[in-house]
């Protein structure tokens, strides 16, 4: 049975591997080796962090290999879909970090192609070893969202106009259910947002509207066991909103005064959206009782 499970795993990941291969018509081992060297610090840091979390937090090696059909955004899933958006965001960040390392010595096409290749490899490493965790299992849903996040990074790197127009961001404030700071697994404290930046629209770039962004966001709360004392019901929300473009408002105008700190803050502003810097209006809400005290 283990052989069949492994074969099934390989069949599922073939499209994943293929999607990485077709990112460029000229992927070759010489360029691949060069890309590893050029982004060795980023790749090494990510690989080390993944391995640490896998052993310490994700219980790698605690079970025989298994598949796990986790579902998508249903109210009967483990997080209402927040884990899927989290996989997309993590994969996107990893691809962006590796691409940043590659961009120091290479053009955009090279950086986009090989950051996608190595981010795909690292996330496949995560998913395969999740298959040996009693708490997780190999999830094809995760593979799909991993690939989506990497593809988004690839497209932004290849197309500067798209990068100027769209950001994918996380808003995180620790929830009461999980003690401490857990920006990877504390789903009830998270919101994911796709920001459309007016500054990326040529006709608006030199107008006051360049300070404004439109957001499409999603959040879910009350799905984890640790949430139960604080969230008597499971609830999700799809919302739209308006935010300030902090890069245009704060960091670009004062870049000379802020120096390197301002440069780092500018970069972070494209991936993190602080609570209180945007408004939100609900498009759709869902609720489901999980305790006897649920108000429904």
C-alpha cells in the first residue's frame, strides 16, 4: 500500500513539476546551479526554517505517509480556507524572497523563473514531509494554492506594471485563542487582502488618488479547538475596503531621511497591511454554531 501511496503522490505532483518547468523555455542545470549560488542565503534560510518548523511544530515523522483531503473553504473544514490562503501567501513570500536574492545579479526573467523553480521545490518538500505527519498529510489542495502563490510572484516579477498594480498582503493581530505570536497558524487573527493600487494606474499615478488602494479581503474565525472559549460560532467574511498606500504616503516621499530603515519599511508595506490602515465592508458572511452557547 505504501508503494501505491507514493505513486499517487508522484502523479499528483507531476502537474506541479511541469508548471515549474514551463516557466521558461530554457531552464538548464548550469543556470539552476548559478541561481542556487546567487540566492544561497535566501534559499538556505527558508530551507532551515521549514525544517525547524516541520520537526518542532508540524510533527514530521510521526506517522506513515498518508493523504489528507482537507477541503477548500467550507464551514466544515479545519480553518474555513484560511490555511489555503496561508499556503498561497507563504509560497508567494518565499518566491519573492528568493527572487530578491536573484535580482542582485540577474535580470527579471532569470529571477522570476528560478525563484519560482526553487520556491516550488521548497514547498513540495513541505508537502511531502507533511505526508509523514499525524497532524497533516499530503494535501493536493495545498499544492494548488502553493502553485498559485508562486505563479503570482512570477507574474509580478516578469511584469513591473502588474507589480505596481497588485499586492497580496497579510493583516495579523494575535487572537485570544492562541497564546503568543503565531503568524503562520493563528488563523482567527489573520486577514488576507489583495490590494489594487491606484498608483499603479498610469492615469492616476500623478493625482492624489495614488495614495488610495482598493482591497478584496477574507477572514475566518472560530475553527480551531483553541478558539472555542472565545468564539462560540464559526464565521467567515469576504469583504472589500479602502486603504492608504503607505509606500506612497510615507516611505517614498521621505526615503532620503529614512535611509535603510525606510527602505525595509517600504518593502514590508507591500506584504503586510496593519490593522487600522483600511476600512472594510462585508460582501458575504457565513456563520455556523459549534457550541451550545452559540447565539444562532
